[in-house]
C-alpha cells in the first residue's frame, strides 16, 4: 500500500455539509503532514485519460527531427517541446532522463495576459493532439480549483480566496516521456529530488513504482496512486503563502530496476500557477509566536522567474 493518504473530491462537491467538512479535514491533515494526497472523484473521464495517453505516445514516437521543430527558442521551455536531458533539478548540473511537452493557459477575456503568455504550439502531424490536451488542461484546472477551495477553508480563509488568482493563471500541463534506459546512467535519474514551484501539482500516471516522496523523518516512501486517482502535492508557492503550514515535500522519480530499463514511462503533471501579480506574502492566519514569518514578501511572477533561472530554463 502507498503511504500517501487517499481522499475523494466528490465528498467536497456533494452538497452534504458533513462530507464537505470530512474532505477539508482529510486533505488539510495530509498536506500538513506529508504534503501529498491521492485524489479520486476528479473531473477527468477515463475516456479522456486514454485519449491523452494515446496522443502523447504518438507525439513522443515521432522522429527526433520532427519533435525538434517544436522546440521554441527564447521562451524558457514554457510551450511546446523540451528535448531529452535539458532540464535539471535545482542545485544539480546533470540533466534529468526525460523529454516533455508544455500546454499553457487558454486565456479568456484578458487581452493583457494573452500578450504576456506565449501561444500554445500546434502539432501539425497529430490532428487530435491539441484538442485533447486543451480539454485535459481545463478539467485538471477545474479539479485544482475545488482542491484550493477546500484548502482555503482549512487555512481559515474565505472559500473562493484563490479563485481570482488562478483564473487565467500561468498553469502548465506537462506530458513527460522517460525513454528506455540504454546504458548505465552516470549520476542521472529520471527526475532528481526536487520541490515543485507552483501552488499545487496534479499528477496523472503515478500508478507504477517510480515516484518517491521524502517524509519528515527524511525517509523515501513510494507514492503509488490507483488507476482512477491523481496524486496531488503542495508546491513551494503554497508552502510559502501558508508560512510552511502546508508542506511542499521533496520528491523524485527513480530509475526502474535493470530488468525494466527497456520500458518507457509516461507521467503527466499539471502545475497550477496563479497570475503573476498574486502576492505570496505569508498569510496572517499562518503566523503566530511559534511560527514567525519565515519568508520575504514576493509576487508569484517574481518567484517563478527566480526558480526558472535556478533550473537552467532561462538565463539571468
């Protein structure tokens, strides 16, 4: 069994006050104690999940020169393709053993943000790829909105505190392909130990072994979801906003045992980001004599920029 607690989002949206409180209590405890939770009852249908996996497998199976045409210079990898080994964890020089694609926000009624965000990239070879990606993005964004509503109530905020900040937020859907390992990796793993930058991450594809979470004792524990569950974790932005009340947990994707080196692994995280103007100043509700303010004031945009430089995705 996974050491990660399980919750059902339908408890929160059911209209039953007792069930709603149960969900708030459970997800709040999970995010204070280990920073991860396995969530069922989300807004992704099985059919949509199957379609998305089929499309991303087709994309990553395209010839390398075709994929390379979708790697766009000068935007820090925010949209389109990022080739194998380009990204590394904070503090590491060795690139992770993965390639990935980025879908970004589909802005509604906000010309300023349409200007600010790079355009999504259309894959000409795969007519369904972009439509399936967009629908998945929007269903995960909807799921994340309700999770953040529950967390707002847990912290003692108004339920819709996050709604205005995440509408048209700078969120990213990232289908990842970890290709078969062909030779002994030199100090490289599929994804080195890291914390996520954003508010929360919703992860599809944590069904097999690979994802590991570091608990408060410093031990690595396997995080394995059931096929109908998303793995959700606290990102550094939310940890900072809540003065570390909600824990952003270090996690990694380890290489499989040698007998499974010949297999690909796919996972699809959705990184929920707010609009860049959102203040990440520690909330008064999370500061007291035992928990003095731990972080300087900063905006989400300023913090994201700092972290992308650390990751090697943009230059100073």
